[in-house]
C-alpha cells in the first residue's frame, strides 16, 4: 500500500522556540517518510506545538511546545490519532522531556 502525505509547514517563532518545553517521543509504526509526515502533521496541528522533527531511522520525534497550551498526553494522543486512517497504527512513548 502506498500513502501520500503532504507535509504542513508552521511558522517558527524563534523566541518561543528558545523558551519552549521539549519532549522526545519514541514512535512505533512509522515505516516510511509519509508515515513520518503524517505523525509530524498531527503534532503540528496542536495549538501549542511550535515544531516537530522526526528521525525516521531512530523512530524518534522531538517536539517543541508551550507547556501552558499543550500537555504531554495531548502529544501522545496526537501521534495515535495520526494512525486513524484504517491502515496505520502509531504509538508514542516519552523518552525524555525538559520544561
């Protein structure tokens, strides 16, 4: 099966990024670049997420977010929601976080 996902872009606020919380998530279920884009897009869709960078080879996602607007469980839920297309299932686990 081939999936095509258009990656979304979100403007970066450098000052907010510098002061943001960071979560590193291990994500299972990503098999290709389109899967990585699907997970990234879902995270970027959350209002408090400033940036999300996926390392597909390591199955890791680094998420910069504002802890006042986004909670950790919302990040984990967004990853799971990215797989609700009937063909994919993604699961995230926290590896590291800094506030």
